[in-house]
C-alpha cells in the first residue's frame, strides 16, 4: 500500500510539470493520483495507529494527496481551455505545413506550379542554403548598396552543387546601406543560379527567395513531378 501511495503521489506531481500542452489531461491524472495517495495515506495512518508505530508518516502523505487533489480540481477549468487552444494551434500549424502544394504556391509569389517550372528552367542550379552571415556595403555613390551573404547548401533540386558546400552571394539595392548586420542569419533561402562558382555570385532580386516549410514542400512537389 505504501508503494502505491508514494508512486501515485510522485506521478501526480510529475505530470503537472510536463510542458507538452496537455494541461487538462495532466490535471485529471493528478486529481486521480491525489485521491489514491490520500486514501492510501489514510489507510497507512490507521494501520500505523493500530500497531502503535509511526503516526505521522501516513498522515503526511494523505495531506500531500489532499493538497494535490484540491490543486488539480481548481486547475481543471483553466487547464481545459488552455489545452483546447493549444491543440487548435497545433492542428492549424500541422494543416498549414501539410497544405496542398498547388494551392499554397503563392508563397513563392507565383500563381501556380507551371509558372514556377517555367522560371526554374531558366537556371542551371536550383538549391536552398542556410544563411550563416550577412552584411551591407555602401557603394561609392552612397545611393546604392550591396547585401552580402555567406551560406551553406542544404538541399539541391537542380544542378551540381553539393549539400554542405559553402556559397557566397550578394545583390544590389537602390537604397542606402543598413547598419544592421547578420539580421538574416539562420534563415533559409532558395537560390536560382546560372553558374557554380567559388567566388561571390551576384544575384538579381528575382534570383533568390526566403523559404519556409510551405515553400520547401512545394519545391519537392514540383521536382518530384518533373522526374515522373
């Protein structure tokens, strides 16, 4: 009985510490464990009293079980609302990342996959890269600036770049330079290149895109269909 009582108390408190968003489920389990611990503690206290042994061990566990039960009972309404909101957000995120590639292709600024295929056919290399460094440079006229990037290739859809290969590129903007550097570090970019070059590649504004999960899914959709 003592083992069951302490195990129930342990798991009841541990469940409240889990951060998986299932607060209502953990509160219900904590309530059940608290009731079991409270009943087991009282039973142990009676047994100890009858045998003339320890009198506070069982009572102490029963008090902890009572506290756990009351706390979980109070938390049930708010935990139910929180868990519903958490699950709704999780489902929304899952649906967004698993959306139909054809319907979602506006993420690339293109109306449909056929336009993307036509665009990609103009380039020898299509790949994504993870940005590790970026900075701005003023030109002599101070009216045009260059944005320099250093990145690592993460996925190759077309061409002979290799995963893990380093790539440097830049693009020109008709605006003064920004003071902030490394603002895009950690971002993923889709690069459309005409050549494979160890030197810095000068890109136009239509030659690269910031990408997210949706864009990567749509790229797989296009290139898998092209291979069939």
